[in-house]
């Protein structure tokens, strides 16, 4: 069983008994998390699509770990102007284990 959920402004594909990384949330490791914004559920090749969300559907999971993605380097440059700016950004993520997808 697979689903697509919306969290943190992004759409994330999830699958039962699989880990997935979502934008960072303020929960401790081991806590339960419930997603109500389910966009699509697929069971045995039969997709159910919401408009925009599926009513009554939810995805339940458990927080496994927290971390940060690899650094993205941002470099600004203007030729012949002695203008150079180099910055970096590391986006936080939360890894969850999906336990159940209910319709």
C-alpha cells in the first residue's frame, strides 16, 4: 500500500513499513506522528485521488531520527565588479517509519 502525503509544503511518497524523510518537525525520537493531508492512496494498482485531500484518510508513523541534508552552496557573482558572495544552507529533516495507511 502506497500513499502521497503533504507535509511542510512538500508532497512526499510513503509506503507501509518503509522509512522516509520529511521536512523537520519538533517531535522527539519514538513519538507518533499522524498525517491527515493525504493526496493519493494506491492499493493493488487501484489509485484513489483526493480533491485535494482524501476525506477520512490518514497516515500514521513513528519518528526514527533527525538530521540535516547535505549542504547546498549558493554563490553570487557579478563580473568586473569585485562582487562575490558564497553562502551555504543545510535543510533539517525528520526520518519517519510509516506504520499504517488508513482510508
